[in-house]
C-alpha cells in the first residue's frame, strides 16, 4: 500500500454507509432549494461563515493535544523514518492549521432516519426558515473516489472527539509505520498528513450536537490540480459576497463523478414548515419537471405547522 492508498483508506466509513443503502437529508430554505434544482449544484461555503467557527477550533485543539502527548505514537513513527521528522511536521502543521479555516469549504448533510420520515423538528428550526424544504438524497454518490477532477472528501462527523481523535491518529501512525517509508518520502507524507488532520478537524463536534448525525463534504481549493473540474467563484448570499465551491449535480463519467445527477440523487423532497406549503411545492415541481421524470411524485408535504417564533 502506498501513501495515497493509505490515506484514502481512512475514509472507509463512506463505503460502509453507502453500501447499506442509507440516505441523507439536506435541510434548507425554499429559495435555496430552487437554486439547487435550477443550477443543478450545491454551494459549499467557507468554514469562516459557519454558525460556530469554534467547531473547527475544537477539532484543531484535540489534534494539538494529541501531538503534545508523551505517548504520541505519530512522533515515534515519524522520527523512526528520520530524526527530527516529527518536529518538522509539527512546524508545518502549526502554520497549516492557523490558515486552515480560510482554506476549507464544506457542505453539510445529516443521516436520514426512517423513524423520523418527516425530518426532525430541531433541524427544521435550525436550518430552515419561514419556508423550509429538505432534500432526501441517495448516498451512492459517496462511492466516488477522490480524483484530480473532483478533489472532494466525504467524512462522517464524530461527537466523541476526545476519544476519536487520538485513536484515529494512532491507527494512522500504525498504517504509516507499515509502509516502511524513507526520508525522501517525508515531503509527500508531511503534506498528506496535514490535510488529513485538517479534514479530521472538521469531522468532530461537541457531543451535544449528536442528534444531527452529520456528514460533511470537504473541499480545499488551494490544493487543486489544474485538471480540477469544480468551480470556485464569488457569489452573494444574503447581503454577504463570498467565495463558494460549486458542487455539480451532473454526472461526469470521464472524470469519475457518477450518480450525482438529480434523477439518481433525489429520493424525495420534503416540504417543511411553511406559510405557503402548496405554493412552494408547485414552484419547485415546475423547476424539476424538465430534469426528473415524474417530478411531482417526489414531493411530500410534512404538514408541520409553522410558528411565528420558529426562527
């Protein structure tokens, strides 16, 4: 196994989830839902505009705590490759992590729970608005592997980071040790280890958020190759101009981006709490008709009443 294969193998939970035929739910506003259907894309936003930037700081702090441990297995493994290799990585990681929040873009979804076929009220309140919609997506698109054309990472969020982070990094250290690397391999290893720690940092949250059962699709535009097919451009969201990564919902078999077109991706669309649910359903159905066969059959009105203090 080479370095790339080792790091790709750390995303094994993706294949396991997709193999079980599980689904995701993506809560949003009716306006954003219309944009997604019309543009056949989801906008991935900078972690700098997250609801709580402390989420990333939480993950980075857990990684730094591990790297400072006397029992840090990664230190021993790197120094066995070359004396001082761990300190070299530590310097690189400290610089990388300081700039990381401005480098990474994410799209967030939750696992769809059949016990809550109409979605969770707490999630409607947190991520919808006065006219809310949720897409229920099939998960087979997760089986697309990272490529130069579509350099994306899909990761499950863990809510017990204090245990998860050191166990994950110990396992990764064991995998690196098995590769029998040489000093000349340290440049590639240092870069891949830093970005994997970065993805790990956005993959842990406080235990109080566990009901969200969240997954994240992660993009880091600064590491893209010239062959990248993703679009990175400024858009205006609300009153704030901001750069976004545009995640295409169109198949591109040439570049191994499959099962992401709306007919393959959509399982159903939930009309959530809304002052005008029938109007929202009619408008979105009209948008969808020229893209998906039997579009009307995909819609389900949850009937959840809207409250004036919902937001």
